[in-house]
């Protein structure tokens, strides 16, 4: 009888991490795709899952790279804890690894402005603003509300990526319905910036947000595609270790559903 391969603990643990990373990113992107002003919880779910998945993906890259540079020894818990939830710091470390691998992970200073702003938002959320609502109750929160920050991102996306013709059509339809309801209904709703909405805004924003989040996902996908390629480059080094079983799995296989094809991403609503 052929005995099953005896995979080392590092392989099995990173394998489990791969499932977690894939699930967080897929859930986050799916939640972002369905989020709008009247479904604010989906924005929070998206930010939470994407920030966690992104952080853990980059930490996995750093761990594998460290193993290859240190006779398969993993970095200490203290070393990993120094990163905390600093997504920008982790990204910068991955850029350095990418340069050594001749990969193409775009440095932060060269990212498209909207991509850089999304990365900054995720960094803030991972470190502090995920507790904004509770902290603000105690007057401890000084950073921007994550929903307000996200509202600013979507405003930039609408300005850059969504045609004026499409926006005008949405606003015109909302105005027509709002006018018909003017004497029959009032609107008691708030936007992502906590400001009261007019009936016209309450009708228009869900579709405007739907248009914006399509492109937000595309910006994120472009960044994740580069990280997936770096993951592949680092993971392939497992085959050069000489042992019977590799020290870590091919982590890019957990991200095979990540692809930055524009038409595909813009029409897709659920991942993977």
C-alpha cells in the first residue's frame, strides 16, 4: 500500500490560510457589489472581509519569502505582530519582495489615485475605523467615518468612470418619481455622510452606487491580480527546496478566480 504524503505543518497551516483568504476576499467583493446607501451593512461587511483577506494574503507572501531566505524557518510571532493590521506597511513589504522577484506589484506612489485611496481606506479600517461608530459615541474617534470615506471614493469614481449620460438618466428618472410623490410622501433617510436625503436623492443613490461599486471592484481586482501573480512567483519556490514534500502549497491556486478582465469584472456580481 502506498502511504499518503506527509506534508509538513507549514504546508497544512498555509493551506488552511489559503481557504480563509479566498473566502474573505470573495465574500468582501460580493458584499461590495450589492452595497448601496440603503444597504449600508454590506459596505461594512465588504470593508471587513476585504481588509482581513488582503492583510492575511500579504502576510502569507511575507512568511513564504522569509522561509525561502532562512532555511524554511518562519518569522517569529513578534515579527509578524510588528506589522499589526498595517495594510500599507504590508503592501510596501510586498513591493520589496516583488522587486526581488522581478514581479510587477505597483509601488504605492505609482498606483492610480483611486486605487491608492481605496488602499488607504482599507488600511484605516483594518487599524482603527472599523470601531468608528462605538468610538465616536465616547468621542474617541478622530478619523473619518469609513462610510463617509467610502462615499468620497464613490464620488471620485462617478466623476471619472461613469458617463454623464448614464448619471443624468438616473437622476432624471429619480426626479420624475420624486415629483410624482411630492405631495404624498416624505423621506426620512440619511446618506453615507449621515446627512438627510431628499426623496430624489434616496431614489437616485442606490443606482448611482451600483454603477460606482462596479468600478470599485475593478480597481481592487487590478491590485489583487498583481498580488496573485506575486503569490505565484513566491509559491513556486517551494519546488526548489529539495524535500519530499513542499514546505508550503501553491497559494495562488486559492486565488485562481481573481482576474482583472474589465468586461468580466464589471458585469459580475458574486465571487468566486
